[in-house]
């Protein structure tokens, strides 16, 4: 009876070492740190033994080999050599390797936290043997590489989480996160309102009732003001400036806001977004490499890229002015 009990104990320890090797080494240090920062107590317990990866790996492997060797020797002492080898191989493969690794691969963090004290004891016991090996590995291989994901990988992870029933990420959150990850790869020219559909006014033009009606019915609230030629933008006319004042007979230049901010069409959208936040301005005049007017870009345009949807209010006549510009360009080319 005692012999069978010893065999069971040895197989148990073999399974434990084998499962812990796969489970604990499969948890990245960066992942454990992230979970710790979110208050995960299991991650904190595992991190204490996992942070020195080579020492942990050496301890688990040495312990596993020692237990398996002891099991083979013990079986050899109670049966013939061939039978002992066959039985030991079968027991170790099925109960000492396959079963525990299948279990620990699914519940690595929770089981690792529950057995962290046990692993710590063996780290102390085997320290004289394992530390020199771990030290050589540390010096030779260096520190473990952190797990870093590319933007495309992160977006794929978000997609997988949104599709999983266990995740609390919904479709709208997925869309916003993916937009936030990808909007910096785009340029200002990709989201701006092209000059062909920009409503501009001349600074010297006098304000009359006809002009007021046109501006109010245009669907815009801000209008670039030029002097002489359209590429010479000298101000911004806000629709609110035309309300509540006696402005009939004045020129556009007299009521416009002379503060104009310019941005290059080749700028990345994340730079444009920071510029909006820094200047507290909602509209930039976009110019090309020759300082000619390319169009206008607003904070709303950038936010639409982040949330991956159009922001439309009750005054907008068109949902997407870039599509309108393309349609007009197509019609013009057909006429020509």
C-alpha cells in the first residue's frame, strides 16, 4: 500500500511541476504588471516568483526532472527494468505531462496564485543549484522581452474581444478604439473639406440682405474670408457675427475675425488634433506645399475620424462634403 502511495505522490509532484512550468512561463511579466496595476491580487502573487524568469524556469525544470527520475528509480526497484520504464513513461506522459499542462494552460493565473507559496519554497531549497544556471542565462540572453503589440494587432484584439461573449466591449466602443488607433496614420488632406466646396467671401464685399440670406441658408457657421484672390485668406467670418447687430452696409472685412490659423495638408491628424487643443481654435485653413488654399479642417473633422462616424447637426446640408467635392469634380470632367 505504501508503495502505491509513494507512486501517487511522485506523479502528483511531477504533474505539478510540469503544469507550473507551462502555466507560469506562459504568463508574461508585462501582462502581470498590467493586471497588478488594475488591482488583481492573483497577478501580484504570481509576479513575485515570475519576475525572475530564468530562476523560476530552472527551479521548475530541475524539480520536474528530479521527481521523474525518482519515479523511474522507484518503479525499477519494485519491478523489472523494462516494465518499470514502460509504466513510468505511461504514467509521466499521461498524468505528469498531458493532463496537468492542459489544466494549467487554461487556469494559469488562478492556479499559479494558489501554488505560489509552494514554488517559492522550492526556489529557496534549490537556490544553490539553480541560481548559477539562471545567472548564466540572464547574462547570456538578457532580460525577457516585453510583449508589445502593433496597432493592427491591437485592433484585431479589440475585434476578438467585441465578438467574445465573455467580453464587456460593445460594437460602439470597438469602433471608437479602432478609430483612435488609426487616425494618426492619416493626413489632414484625407479629412479636410476641399476648396471646391468651401464657401468663401471677399473681404471688401458689402453686407446686404441678399448676402445674409445666402450665408444663413448655406448650412455653414464659419466662412473663410479672402482678399484679392482665394488663396489669400485674411480672416474668418462667423455666422454669429452677423446676428444682433446693425451690419447692413458694412464690409465683410469690418466684421470678420482677423485671427487665422493655417495648417499644412501633409500634417498627421494627431498633430492637427494637438494643435486644436493647444490653440482652442475650431477651424484651420489648410494650405499645400505652395501655400495655396487646399481647403479647411475643423475639430469636428478630426473627431469624426476618431469615432469613425459622421457628426451631423440640424444646420448641415450635406453629410460628407468630401463626397460632394468628388461628385462635382466628376460632373465637371464629364462636361469637359
